[in-house]
C-alpha cells in the first residue's frame, strides 16, 4: 500500500511538473492603451500584446499565462523569475538591462506628432503650439521645449481621449504612437483627413527574458523568427489596423 501511495504521489508530481514547464508566464505592463491591451481587469487578457505573446509561446510549443503588472513591479518580477518574459519593452528605456536578457526586435514603435497639413519638418518649427500629451509621460525630444515654454503641454488621461480631442477640433496637435492612430482610424477614418504625421523617433520593441525563468533567450529568438517569417505577426497587426515595421 505504501509503495502504491508513493508511486501515485511521484506520478502526480511528475505530471504537475511537466504541465508547469509547458507554461510561459508572461507579464504585461498595466495601463497600456488599446489596441495594446483591452480591459485589464477582465479575466481574459486581450489585445495586441497578449496575442503576439501567445503566438510566441505557441511557437515554443508552450501555452501562455498572463499577469497584468504595474510598471514599477515588472522588473522585480522578472529578476526573481516570477514571470518568464515581458514582451513590450525596449532597451532604449528598460532598466536593469545587465540583469536580464533581451530577444530580437519584434517590431518598431514609432512616435509621431499628428497635426494639420502642412506639417513642418522640424519640431522646433511648432513654436508656440499646444501639443496634446499623456499625463505623466516623458517625451525626451519634447520635454526641453515644454520646459522652456516654446511648446505648451496639454495632458489627457488616455490616447483615445487625445485622438477624440483632435478629431473634434478641440486641439490641433497631439504626440502619440502610430499604432494608436491606426487602430483609432478603423472606426474614425477621418482622423487622417487633412492631417499629416511628423515622425519623432523609433523604439525597437522586444521581449525582456528572465534569467531565472523557464525559457531562454535563444528559444524566444527562434519563436520571434518563426512568427515573423510565417506571417503570424503581420496578421495580428493587421487585425488591429496597424502596420508591422
């Protein structure tokens, strides 16, 4: 009887371990705007980031489990191995870079100013203009101009709120990412009418991989190559009106 119980326990443990290993625990930063993330309080994690992260897990032969984590806790979770990876980050802004690994680039996040035709070719030529911004966001190229009062900053609580203000003529310029504009354009095709985009800067987006996690940088890189080469990533982006760059 004892041998039978021991064998049963060992078998159950082995099954649990095998199931556990098949999971990839993925952290997603709280507060991301649609289409990156929808309704973070919902039991089902939905949005662009969740979809391509799940595709990466599938390409590694695993299943994805998601945790929505506040930005200031994400690094701690990665460093301790409480999540295996986080796939909306960039070495341009990531902290603790020397303590975690980074995958190949998934796509490029393009920051732009959207405003009326004809847009100037330089930000400095917008002197005196009011720019719609996000509350508590940092804009490396614009902040010196805000501080010197050459530009006026007008904060909103969401990307959608800024785009609606622009659409309704309550503001002439906003700074945002092309992904948000392109998704907004699906329901509001007039957002681009008689407007132009002034490119600001580009950030390569990749996965931060925990060195104490269940997956390795090499595995994630192979998965990145797969979903880019077989068209999976492009299909996901197209669903949200976005262009894969």
